[in-house]
C-alpha cells in the first residue's frame, strides 16, 4: 500500500477533492507547506521537552533530530507538546499526587493530537517516569504507526570515589537524620548526585520502562540504555524517525506489535533486569490500552520462570550506563531467547522479528563485564517482582523480593494515614526493628494518584532499618526503592479494603516465600471493624485530582480511568 492510499484511508475528511478541501489546506499553507507536501505523510512528534526536570531538559535535541529524520525520509513533522511531572522533585510533597495523574494526561495528549489532526504516524519523545507509559498508552489508543524515542539515562555523579544517583540523596538524608553523616557531606552528595541531563541512572522506573519498550518491539535495539548527553541518542532519534516512515508505508501499527506474546517478552526482560515495581501498574494499563488480555497474576507466572540476570541498582551494583556498555537490552534478550524465554517470532517496529533483530548478538555476555550474567550464573533463579495475596490484599500487592537476606517478617503494625507523619516517625527514631509500617489512604482514589514512598523508604535504608522494618502501602514506590516493602495493596483503604481496618499493634506477616500478606486478626473481628468503618470524604472535589479519584480503577487493574465496569451509558 503506498503512502497516498494510506492517507486517503486515514485522513479521508482532509483528502477529499474539490473546494471543501481548501480551508484545511489554507491552515497548512500558513505554516509554510507547499502543494507537494500534501502527498507526504503527516507525522506527529510528541515532544516531552521541558525545563521542569533533568529527565526532560535534554529532549529538544532528540526532537530536532527526529524532525530532521522525518523530513529526510519524505514526511511532514507536526510537533506538539506533552507535559511532565518530576517524581524526584515532587517526592514527599503534595505534588507527588500528580505523578500518576500525569500518565493519563500524557496519554490523552497523544491520543487527542494524533486523532484530532488525523496524523499518519507519531513519534513520541519522553524522559521522566510517566512519559513512557503515558506515551505508549496514547500510541495504542490512536493505533497509527508509531515509535517511542527514549530521552536517555543520566550519567552518574561521583563522591569519594563512588558513583552517585538520585537515590543516593534520599538515603543520605536518612543517614544524616540517624547521625551517621554530617550536614556538610549530605550537602556534597546533594550537589554532586546529578551532574547533567537524563533520567535517573539506576534500573528505576524510567530506565525500566524504556528497556521494556525495546523488548516490546516499539523502540529501536540498543536505544533504551543510551546516556542523554551522548551523541548516539540523537543519532538513534533520527534513525527512529526513518524507521517510522517505513512503518507508515507498510501500515505497521502498534497493535500489530503489542500483543500478549510481546508483553510477555517485555515483562520477561523487566524480571531479568531487576526492574521497577511500577512496571506492574504500567503494563496493566498498557495492555488495557491495547485491548490485550493481561492480569496481575500474569506477572507472577512470568516471575517464576525468568531469572534475574543483571546486577543493577537499586538492589545491585551497577547503573544503566554500565548495562549499555555491557551489551544493553539486546544482550539480555539474546540470553533469554536462547533459553526459550522469549517469543522470537514477535514483530517489531523495525519490520523484523525479535529473533531477526537479535541474529548478530553474541549468544553469551562478554567475559570482561560483570553487569549481565548467564543463566548458570544468574543473581537469582526467579524474578524479583512478586505478587502477594492474603486477607490484606485479595486482589494482589507488589513486592520487590530480591536483595533481602530474609524476605519474611511478622511484626506489630505502626499505622499512618499519610506519608508525612510516617516519615517524621522514622526521622525521629520512633520506628524500630521488627515493626511493620502501614501507610494507607494513598491508593489511586485515596491519595489520590498513588504517590510514591521513596522518602520514607529511603529514610529507613539510611537509618539501617531496610532489612528489619516492613512497610506496606496502597500507594506506590519509586523504582529506586528496595527493602522489606509491599505496595499497590488492593483493594485500597479508601474503598474499604482490609488495609483500612488495621489497628495500631495488630500483627502483620509479609512472607515473600509463600507470597502472603496477612493481617493476624480474625474474620469476626474484621467484620466488627468493618461495620464501624466510615469511608473518608474525597480529599479533592474539583480539578484533575478529583477527576482521577472518581474514575480510577483499582491498582490491580492498572489504575486506569476508562475501565467502566458496571456502568451503562
């Protein structure tokens, strides 16, 4: 099928003959279009550039390279903006509630512009955490040929001969509060941790999602672990644009690529690289946007068969730039493919299958690197993102279980209905080894927006309590979090989940071996407490947070806004 035929099918309202076409063309002439441009594909460039955060402040050069690539390949670039929220800057504040909300806003922006302007394809450029799932959800809703361009990771900072990243700062705050670090050294770490542009450097949420998109087939090989300051990111963005033009010619659409099998590939890679807990929430939402059957239990199914192959922060040693130098995601995928743990037949945006893309990748990782392991030398025999269930989480909760000496704890509940009071208790030394902290009314509806708990978890690590204090929440965790922590507890407190019925001092068990999250209270007592429980009033009644709280589904289904179960219109 040639481009013009695709345009007629795609933009029939604008490619009609006669005078009715003139007003549409006039608007394009105002922007410098020539007569011949109307036979070229109109390609959206969803540009996430902003000076809000270092994750996105280096994106303009990538957008410019993509525009150049589109035009060289015979397309017209139509640039529009998408917003971002910096999770790292908003962490621990009221602003953190807007982070997950921004995922939906970004998805709406992409869908609205692509569909409203009848674009023939779209290239999304993003950096910070929610740019990735938001962009992909918009891509899948619009379902025109599309490619994702990741802005790239940050280079590490340095202090006393050690690499630094954003999580170093949060943990340093905990060390400082515990009297283990001076104010002067804390300030040095704060000033040195982030030396320039790019997304947070460990296998946190942004790098997890970029890696997963490469495995999904929606980004170019090797593109997900490049460093933003390096020229190769611009070269990759330009190459991505040219690949997209070819996909438009072939009418290769996102839903031809994003299937149940390719999502299995993406989740398998997430397990192999030790990725963020947020990937569970986001891939539930991505699958929903693609109309692919996928449940929270599918993550556990993949976890039990895929080992952790990469030694990456937050629970390991290395950063994303080290993974890139060691062979990147293609090398991880080749190890998995050879082990029968990937679907090699899945189509990718390159027009080749996964197996074809990996044909020239070595079968085994290089011997001179220590980031990527073989199956025989895997860090852990099974994946790290476990789905825990029990009377506290009948719909499921998410725990990162690797890197812990003993992922089992039973202890007294220390109950907090907001993040700030929980953090204050840790910094004041009121939380001790053996406690199980409960942070609730922080779910999709209750937060609203499932704020991340990096401040309290970072403070626990800094205070030396990461292995000995449990923490459960119906909110989320940063991709930089590790420790005895369980998030996404569902049903959440605000809708009457059992997490709302916990009393101070109740015994709670977190058992990653048995995949159990249990409140040691009888059903009879829980029934009494439930009869006395009163649902809290909404925290917001106007604006975007109120809309999110009203529409958000459970975390166990991705906290999406368009899962209208039981509603009839």
